[in-house]
């Protein structure tokens, strides 16, 4: 009989933590899971899900404009920010309830409290001060926005967390950052009528994506009226009677209604008691794990963003299922982080899987690049000048498609299906012999028969 209070104790009620707790409990293990805020984690409570709802809301002004080209007359429209926030909150509460119900049905004990490590098998429940023991401990506490404490006046700025709960919309906002969170919120606020400026220290936003995608998004955002200041940073933020002043390095003082920092996310490990248990972390505070999510302490495991491997919700869930297979089913399974489809809900949207042209050029000596840029059918009657982009990167040696990139409507939906295709190792010949679905934008993926250009050792020929 076990000498521990629990077979498994999970710290963190996000997607990875809940999945590992629920499945372990369904296998008959005695499981407890502790969460200090709300079950559902960053994705459900203050990340992907509410963000996507806000994206939908911000797209309606363009939909109203486009309707005229299809014979519709749309009357005067108004927007109620408080109504959107209330509707979003209601949906988030519903989803949190589903997470809790799943844990209940599996008979996993839920603890609404912060939990901290005491040693390799002991956890302290902060709310009550009680300590409990577990044979195995999973840490799945995720990450949090980098507060950028080096910035003078950072305390006056908001992060993506606070953006979901603003009392009212500002007339203008300055967003610092060039990653997907900064870009998505820039488009959201712009669509809701806010004057938006994006400031980024790098040469181009979305620097980790294929150059055609980032250039396309940049141009589209500027065409909408979003100001993008590259090669610049905020040096200081001060509060004024009617807003804030952001002192920038290259563009002087900017008077705005709000300043948002989207400068990356950090593992949420501070004060977790890792040092007491002897758990090793890297220079960012991320928990170091092996190929099976084990820390250097045999009884302690870590999943999801807290390990800083791939910061995506489906990855955390996948890592949780691999943990279950390895520890409770006798089937050692290492998480597969290769060829992960990704979407950026910018406007226009990005869907991508595999290598960018730049990265593929470093790996393969001979590449074929298939590229199509066109006006989508919806834009022909609406009169909108937007373009869609489809791009396939092919290794010439074996014709395998090593990268697929889309810019435009429903790019994320297409990227999910392309993820299956690339994971299966499909070649360009497989694409070519697949019948097109007409009329769709996606048909371009199977009708690009001739390379747009080739790359030899990373150079275009």
C-alpha cells in the first residue's frame, strides 16, 4: 500500500495539468490538482480562447463594409465594449465549468489554492498551510507576460492579461512587441476603433515566420491605418492627466491612452519552491526536462510552457498524454515537437507548418519554391484590395514538402490540414495529383505545378 497521500499531485490547472490529472484519475490513480486562479489556464481564461472571440468581434466593421458589394445595405452600427467583455466572461466561465466537470467525473480532487514544493514528494497548500505527499508531482503552471521591469514606468502599462478586462476602450494605444501576441492585439484594437501604434526593436514584425508572411501582414496592417515603428523601443512611460506619454528612442514622445507590453512570456516558476526540491531550471527560470518531461528529480515532472519548449496549448496537452503513456501505461513515449502547425490570428491571418524559406535554405542545398499571390473571390465584389498568399517549400532531392505557408482568410483552418499532410511526409507529386476543390482559395495549394523559383545553397537562382 502506498505511503503517500496521492499517487499524483498536479500543480497548475491549465490544459496540460488538467489533462494529466483527469486521465491519471480515470486510470484509478488517487490524484489532486491545485490551481491558484481559475481552472483552464492561460489558453482558456486569458489567452487563445478570449483572444479569438475578440478577433471575431474586431472583424465586423470590415464585414459591414464588404456587404455593400454583395447588395446589402447595412445601417448605422455601434459597438458596446462592455457587452463584448460580459459575453466573453460568460463563455469563459462555461468552459471553466467543463474543465472542472471533467475532473469531477474522473474523481480527481480539485484544490483552489496555490501549491508550492517542499521537497521531492511534498507539496504545501498555501491557502491552508497543509502539506501533502505524492508519489509523483507534475508541475504545469505555465507562463506569464514579461513585465519588463527594466522599463521605467512599466507599472503604468498593461499586458495581454489586463487587455481582456479593461473597463473601457482607450482612444489610442501603443503596443510594444513584434511577436504574434502584439500583432494580434494591434489588429483587435484597430478593428474595435482604437488608434493603434506598434513599436518593435527589430527590423520586421513576426521575425520567426517566413519573410513573405511577415511582409504581407506588415503591409496589410499599415494599409488599414495601424502605425508600425520598427528599429525603436520605449525608453520611459509617464502618466498624465488624460493618458500616458511614451518616450521612444527614435520617434520622440508619443501621447496615448494606453500602453501595452507584449514583450514575451516567462515561465511562472518564481516562489514555487523548486530550489527546496532540488529541481533544476535554466537562465530564464524554465524547468529543465529530459525527452520524457522528467526533471532532474526522479519524482517530479514538468509540462507545457513552464518548460519553455514549445509554448502552445496543444503541445502541453500532447506532453501530458505522453507523460501518462510513459508513467502509467508502461509505454515510454517522448513528445513529438516536429512539424507543429501554427496560426497567427492577425488580419490577414497566418497559417504555417514546417520550415520557412530561410530556414529550409540553411538545411537543404536544393529547394523549389512554389508561390501564388492572388485576390480572393470574396474581395472581387467587396472591392477590398487584400491579397492571399500560398507558398510551398519543396526539397528538390526527394520532392518532399518541408514547409507550407498561407496568408489570408481561414489560413489557420488550412494549416491544420496541411499539418497532417506534412506529417505524413507527402511530396509535391502527392499535391499535384490531388484534385482541386473549386472555387476555393485552398485549391491553389494543389494547382501550383511550376516552381516560382529555386534556391541553391540558400541563394535564389
